[in-house]
């Protein structure tokens, strides 16, 4: 039976990879063109029928509140979307974000942080912290909150933990990041070694957008590239990545940096899977399985954090 399963999933992976290679963004295209392409790509994937997204505002920052029918939320997931700090929005991420909410019996609040180049660093970082502070001020216990995010949103989730710690705020129960974009200096070894394998990203198309966000600041600053931050005192981290991505090394180095800082960390790598492969849960068995694993870990961290404070 295992043979049959892996061959199905090989076929799934190859089909997915072919689709992704077709939809990869032209390196030369400008920001507005890339935003338009992404909107088109994502609007072709309707939200599950039982998912509702409502516009909200948190600490002056727009957000999407995502609920799943029949789930009585016990927790809140504060979610940060991807898009190299330049693309995407809180609502385009709702499909994947709702999968995290479904598995953790949580309401998800997807933060619509400001994007570069119109709003370079630290706009995204400021918005993320303002949203978290507002959640705390509105009376949600930190032990009932988890952070989650994909790609740049994964990096932003970790940066926000560091930022919240440095501001003396209580920290959430845990964070779950998918294919975190955590080094905007692009120094990861897999930038080169996974270049052929990655159907979506390359050093070239990342580099073109780095300066949009950093805008004269040092890309190695801890709140821009959390692989270089001091991660001590952070809550448990769940880091997932695929091996077919140039950002694999970001996930590995982030996990090492967390471990070195005495942070509890789970590094979960799926062979042959592309960047943010969890988004393809309808067509990729490994994606649903990875979300299940993360959901179980997140739920356990939320439950135990609740017990500690009770």
C-alpha cells in the first residue's frame, strides 16, 4: 500500500509543479502587473463554502476575520499573508488561513498590513505589532493566541514575536510558519542548490523586490530578516518547508537560531514539495497532512498555555 500512495503523490507533485512553472511570475514585470497576476491566480480558487470572511479593523490596521461554519472558536490565530512584502492581501490568504483555523478550532484574523514599495519597512512590522497589541487590549489572553503566516508572512510572524518581546508584551502560545522568508540578504545556500528544483522563486525575482521593502535600511536587521535576530524567550515555533524551494535554508537556519536560543522548535520538512505547498491542500496529499501535523501541535501548545495561566 505504501508504494501506491507514494506514486499517487509523486504524480500529484509533478502535476502541481507543471502548473506552478506556468504561473511563475515573469522576473521583469513590475509590481502592479505582479499584483494583478496574483489576484487573477487566486480569484480562480473559490473559498470553501463553509468559510466566511468579514472586514475588520484591529488597532487601526485593516484585517479579515475568517470563521468556519460549525466551529465554536476557542482561540484566535493572528495570520500574516505572504507576497514578499509587496504583493497579496489579507483576503487572498483566507483559503489557507481558514485551514489553520479549522484545525485549531480558532477564529483567524488575517492582518492586512501595508505593502512596499508604497509603504516600506517598518510599515509591515508596525502594523503587525499594532494588530497584536489591539488583540491583547481587547481582552484576548495571550495564551489563547497563536501566530501563523506563510512566506514573507512567516518572517513577519517571527519578527512580530521578537518585536512584542522587546516591547515587553506577553507573547502568544505558539507560532506556525510555512516556508518562512526570513533572510532578505538572500544568503541561504539553497538559493543556488535548489534553483533548478524551485518552480516559483529565484534569487532574481526575490532580489527585485528586496529593495522595495528595505528602502535603504540594512536587510540584515533582525526585524527584516529574523534569521539574524536574537530569538530568546520566544514561544514554541512550528516551521514547515518543502525541499523544492530556494527558501529551504531560511527555514533550516531559523530553526537552528531558535534552538540555539533555547526555544522549543519543530522543523518539519516535506521532500519534493514547493514553496508554501500547504496552499495546495485540495490537490496534494502531503499538504493536508502537513496542515494536520501543524494543527495538532498548535492545538497542544494552545491547550497547555491555557493550563499554565489558568
